[in-house]
């Protein structure tokens, strides 16, 4: 009786077991592939965020250097070094 029942279960499950296993296997593989792709995209995103932060820091440093170079004290030093003087009123030409 038990053997007959087991044979009956194997017969009915055998027909449906292979497609079920293959379907679950396909879903599992698809899930893993999507997860791997999302991790890869996250790594690329993190790298781009780091590059943006580095560019922002460099931009801030360059602006600070520019402000130092264009400071009035520095401009006066450069002007005196190159012997620049304020123009006299007779040297100024007004264009209407």
C-alpha cells in the first residue's frame, strides 16, 4: 500500500517537479544577477560621488588661492615690484 502511494506521488510529482525546479532555479539566478548588478552600480555611484567631492574640494582650494592672489595687499606688492603707479589725471582719458 505504501509503495503504491509512493509510486503515485512520484508519478504525479515527477511530471510537475522538473518545471517547478527549473522555474525556481531561474528565479534564483535572476535574483542573484540583479543583486550583483545593483552592487556594481552602487560601487560606480560611490566612485562618482568621491570624484565630485574631490572636485569640490579642489575648487574650494583654487578659489581660496585666487582670493589670496587678488587681495589688495598682494596686488600692491605686485604693482610696486613692477613699478606700476596710479595714473595722473592728465593720463586718464574719458570715453563718452
